[in-house]
C-alpha cells in the first residue's frame, strides 16, 4: 500500500470487512508484518484468512519437501505433483497465497528458525509457530520478548480432532467497549514458560483436560528427543507412566487427564482439515484483533475439541500479582 | 509404527476416524474400509450457495473425503466477494459463482462433478450455518429428533422494517432518510422506472436525496457506504468467521454420514465481538410447531361436514378460530377470501370432511383464521391432526340407494 489512505481498489475489495472493523483497523492491518512457521493444515488456514484480510506482508518458514500428507490435507498445494518437485512447502504455499490477494507481499525465508537472531524477529509484528517442540516454543517466545517493540507471539497445535492456541501479547493496552462506555484496559500476558510453570494444583478444577494432556505429550516428546508428532500407539504405556509422575509431582489427581484423551493425542498425530479451519479461523481473528487494537483478545489459551464442538478459553497465569 | 493391513487412503486422518472403533460413536457405526469407501462413492452432498460459507464448505468437504459434491448458486462473482470467497479471483468477476467454485475445487481435488441441477425435496438430515461479521452459528437438524427449522425460527432477529409513516413524516435516523429516498421519493420522481441497486447512478441519486432529507431534519450520519448498506441490506462479512462456521458444519456432515462420532447437540453459536465465545445449546422441539409438531388433536365423526367443522373451530377451547380457511395437503378445501376462490370452494362446505380428505382415518390439515388475544384480533395458522371415529360405519350415499 502506498501512502496513508486506502486505495480505491482496497476500499472496493475490503468493503464487506471494513463494515465490520472500520477503515482505521484496515489501514493498520495493511501495515503489519507476520512471520509464520510450520506450513501444516492449521497454519495454512490461518494464512488464507489473514491474506484475504489484507495484511502488509507474510513471511513463511518451512524448508521441508512436499509429503503425501501435505498433498491430501493442505489445500494450498497445487494438484499437479510435477509442479511440486524441487520446491519446499513454504514456496508452494507462497505461490498459492499470492493468488488469494495480490496486494499482500508473501515471501519465503529459508533456514532453521531457531538459528535466527533477535534482530530477525524485529522485522515482524506477529510471530505464529506450529508443531514446535517445547524447547523451540520457549526459545522463539523469549526472542520476541527481548525486543523493545511488542512482537505478539502465538503457538498453535492440532492433533487428532482437537487443538490448542497459546497467546502472548506481553503488556497489552486496548479500549474495551461495553454498550456506550469505553474503558482503557491493560492486560499482562505471561510468557509460554511462565504459563506452563503455574502449579497445576493452583488452577481451577474445571480447567480443560486438554491443557494438561498437551503438556504431558509435550514433555514426553522432549524427554525422548522426538520431533513434534513423532509418537505412536506403542509409546502409550510410557506416556501414561510419565503422566502419573507429573501428576504426583504436581499434586494433581490422575483422573484429571483421561487416558482415552492421551491415547487420542498419541495415535492421531495428523491434523484434520475441518478442525484446522476452525482453529485457523479463530487464530486469524485473534491476530487481526491484536494488530488492529479492536476487540478483546483471548487470554491466554484456547482449546477446541470436535467431539463435543466446544471452544474453551483458559487463563493460565500466575495468580499472585507482581508488585 | 504399526501399519494397518487395510489399504490406506490418501487421507490418513480420515482413516483414523473411520477405520477403528471408539467410545463416542453413533450406535449404527461400523468401522472399516467399506465405510470409508462408501462415504466417498455413495454419499452425495448438496451445498446450497457458493458464497462465503459455500467456498469454505466445498474446501472442507472435499478435504474430508466426500467425492460427490453438488453446488447451487444463482449469483455472479463481484469484487466485494473476494475478501473471503477465496475460490474466486479478480479475473472471475462477472462469472457464475457455482461454475467457478466447482471448477476450482475440482482442479485441486480431481475427482468431482460439477452440476447446477435443482434437487427434489426429501427428508434428510440438514446442517445449517450462518454468519454476520463476528457472529455465526452452526446446527444440526435431524427430522424427528432435533427441533426443525420452524421450531427455532424465533432465533432469527426480526427483520428491520420501518413503518411508512416514520419514513414519510418523522424520520429520526440516517437509515430512515435513506429508505425514504429509496422507497418513497424514487417512485415520485422516476415513476415507472425500476430502481436498480446495482446501478451506481441510481444509488448516487438515492444518496443525494437522503442527504437532502437528513439536512432538512438535522439528522447526522448519511454516508454513501451506509446508503449502499441499507438499500442492499448488506451483511458485513469476513473470512475467519466463515472459516470457523463452515468447518463446524463440515465436521457435523462427516459425523452424520459416517457415524464416526456423536453429532453436535444441537446448536453452536460463535461470537467473536467481545473476546471469544463458543457455546453449544441443546434446543428442544416445539410441541406446538407448525411443521414438526403433532398438531392439535381433534376427533370427528365421519359424517361431519366441512361447514360444521369450520363452526367447531370457533368453539374449540384450544383454538377459538373464527372465519377459518382449510387446507389439506396441496388442496384448499375452503377459502374465506378472495371472493373468486371463495365461490370456487363454497360447494365443498356441504360435503363430509371425511370424503374431502380421501376417506383416510387420520391425517393433517392446516387452518388459517383469526383469533382474539387480549382483545386484539390476530390472524394465525394452526396445524391439526384429525382422527375419524367409526370409519367402518360409513354408509356411502350412492350405495344406500341401489342393491
């Protein structure tokens, strides 16, 4: 976008959404820069939504070659397998995303995300990562927090037919509208490390079981040196054993994490397209809220399970206020 | 990792759902390759509309393994569709939506048919979704067990219709000024010429007149954008809400067709206006529902004439319906108005209702008439279930004469 005002073309194209969030928010969106890692189903849905919404730029990181899984579950993949040869997942997705909205600059960054320094992340306003190990999540989150400007950080993981979103907006000020009143609000988000360090026994009883189950799987994959999703039914006994140990250490009753749920997460490591669309849709909306400053952002975990169709927000943060 | 001995499909996630048993499956669920293959070969899904929800639905259904998809849409593609209807490109503007959508989906997953045939009415499970801005819903209608569409019609917000006197005499809002120009002034000035909302000259004229009227009454807020919105009844729309609602609908479709999991019970609402809110409510059938309800039960003698029946409705404590018109299946047995139809159906009044209804012992009729509530008269439509007593004791008038 050239200049401050929206062009006539942008106003026509974005008419229906400008009626939802206003021209001011649209301008902010068009100046924003998003970094995305892990071009699996949920992330591609998310990319579609923000590209259609008209962000300034989107940078994709994923050097993996195309797999059969990607061809069947990723709608950004071109149908002709010959076109795919020689290109990475990120490159193929970039080509498709460009078609959705030529006004958005979609580019690819090659290399290992964990090797990029803090100054690399300074180029972005929002960082979204998917299917990363526990160590990587913590590392990237910390790099984002080290910068003087705010870089919003999100992780998203879908397994079987459920999924989790984590949000870190650091210190976030926004105008909360209730009927005719507008009040200034400030939210303090914990980092991923801080959030998962909150003792389990201090959390409310009704906290989603999926939160705990995901943490067990996370720890298991890390302890065994596995890549995210590199787990199968044979690992279930070891996973259940780990669950028992963690629950004991956290003084949490084992029944809080149903074995059936862990079994689902261990066997269903691939994403399910409709669930990707739901979670990618919610993630898209959260990122648009954070960029535009309009709307109450979710704090700080979101869970969706298609078995019952429920979407649940959990606030997992340190209850003791910092002085 | 243990490999299944069954030939794995391209969609391994679907295999996980359909090839193995589970705790939350429907009673009729039979896991196996047969189910998966039948789903792909035999299940036919009709997607009504190739717009915001339609594009998302086609993508989700195709990726979920359904191979027989049919899509209908009367509209052509416009620029303002492109912010969310991602199957369309700038060069597609002006082309029919259904055709372009079907072609794009087939390009990506190459085993589909594209067709624009209308479909006959049958009783089938229906998955329904709708969105507006940050809000949306998805729900499942299973005829006979969940509430039907009519049962929950009260969930729709009332249509915004301004009284003509407000528009003509006492406007208060920008929308009143716009509708005055659109509905009243246009005809006064352009008598005979139809207003075309897609003609920018017409729209500009309405806008200019609305501004004049607003100035006259000291009302703020008339903009060109609002004018378009009010006149065309534009629904604000964004991609992510559509993505969420369409995907929820697809999940339910998959569950309904395959039985691989319990379906949503039965209405999901999504609200992203303030924060994020998703809730599933189990609505129950309306026992008085005009469509799926059993209807008010009335026992009648087979000799009762249509006239006598209509008189009875006035006295019946549950109905108190006066000046009733009666309809059975697709036939108007008697109509109070207009005069032409009243004359045509008048001869039915002396005939036994039992005969007029084809001598079946039990059937549904619909009656319209006026009822009195709190002193106010209102027209109403009721569903009645008529049961005829002594159906065997009928003496056919013709047979009574001869031997």
